[in-house]
């Protein structure tokens, strides 16, 4: 057992909420950028294959494009929970600090790894985690 797993703190709800909203905005911006990049890349691939088919070539129509990941709803749920919280402070365990304050989730590596194919912002985040 890691020592942090048994620790908890009392934090100001407003500070946790503000940080979480900032993290959500950053996440949503990366998702938007990755979706634009995905559509651009998909259009190039489809156009290329269509041209090959028009020339009579037999080509595979399967594409190796991973769909960008989006966990915005996780942030929305956490934000709603904190908005409904009726205390000025909230108790956070180490896992909550990692998720809500440090923006490190169990899906963080997959999110940045997949979305970095289409998003420079996601690419810049790889390896930059605390």
C-alpha cells in the first residue's frame, strides 16, 4: 500500500471546482482539435481511396484511423457533484486529488495517446504529467 492511499485532506470546494472547470475546458479544447484533425485525415484517406477506385484499382476500404477519445462527461458529472455539494469544504482522498486537481485519470494516457495523432495540444501533453 502506498502511503498516499491512506491520506485525505480537506479542500475548499470552490478551489476544487475552479480547477476542475479549467481542466474540463482544456480537455474539451483538445477533443475539438482532435476531431477536426480526424475529419481532415479521414477526408484525405477517403479521397485517396476513391481516386484509386476510379482508376480501377482494387483497394482495401478499411481505414486505420482511431476515433478521438472524449471524456468530457466525466468532468461534467464531477462538476455537477461539486455544484450540488453544500459545504464550503470537501474531503479528498489521494485519488481525488490526482483526478480532480492534477487531471490524472485512469484513461489519461489513452486519451492523450489517441488524440495526439490529430491534436498538437494533446501531443504536447504526452510526458508532461506530474
